[in-house]
C-alpha cells in the first residue's frame, strides 16, 4: 500500500495542521503495517503557479526555460504520487477563508484531463478510485461549521471536498481543529478533540 502525505502550512513546527496530519499518518501506519509513505512539504518546496508557459508546454510547445522544465517534472511527480496512492493525508489550514496557495498549486497539477478526470457524454467523470481514502487535517482560527454565522465563508473544506469528488475521491474524512484563535484554552480543547478523533480511527 502507498500513503501520500501532503503538508501545506507555512508555520513549520508551530502548525496545527502539520501536527494533526502527522498524527493521522502515524495512525494509518499503525493500522496498515508495511505501508509506504511519501511526504510532500509544499511550503518548503512549492511548485510554481500556472502560467501561459505551462499551458503552452502542455500543448507541445518548446520548453526553453530550465526552471519551467524542472517545475513541469515536479508537477508530473505530484500526479504520479497521487495516482498510486491508496491513502492520501492532506494538511490544510485555512488562510483567508480558503486553502494555502501552495496547496492550490498542487491541485492545479493533479487535476489533469485524461489522467484524473475526463468529460463524457453526461459531463465530467472522476478517474481515481473511490476506494482511495482521503484524510484532511483542517485547522481554522475561527468557527465555520454548518450552522455557524461564518459558515458561508468556508471556501477551504468545501472547496477540497468538491475538488476531490471531481476526480473521484469521495471517501473523505475531515479531522478538524477550529476556533484556534480564541485563546490558549480553546486551542488546547480543539486540538484535544481532533486527536481523540484520530485515536478513534479504525481504518
């Protein structure tokens, strides 16, 4: 089995999402002895954002810029890692109501027509296996759960669920720690609850 572990927070050792994603990975390794783990730190080694040069290269255009060639190879690696993953763990903090731009850059490299989705007679079809399990370690300073006054501002978890479903990944579990900016006690309580959810995982 293969596990793909993705982190995107820029906070390094101070990151709540990194702490939770690492604990989810540890739990999955314990549940699946022998599983192979690939870790991508998107903040430490970020892909370039898409440009006209990327799109031209995708259409068969000449690649003269060495940095573009290197970045295209990185994007290809992102795609291959996702295609062979049985389990995907994504550390995804909320930045300004959505995901970090580094994680968006990764998404732009793995949503590839003919590879992870296609358009059929009835519209788009995801090409990845619905058996692939996805775990999202979500951290937010405020509270955005359904029913809260800020729910409409959640373009983080809702976006990730939509993107993943678009390519066929519908088995998604979110481990959430929110209200982290409400003070030390609230943060500790939120992280404790998230860790309880991780400990209770059976698969």
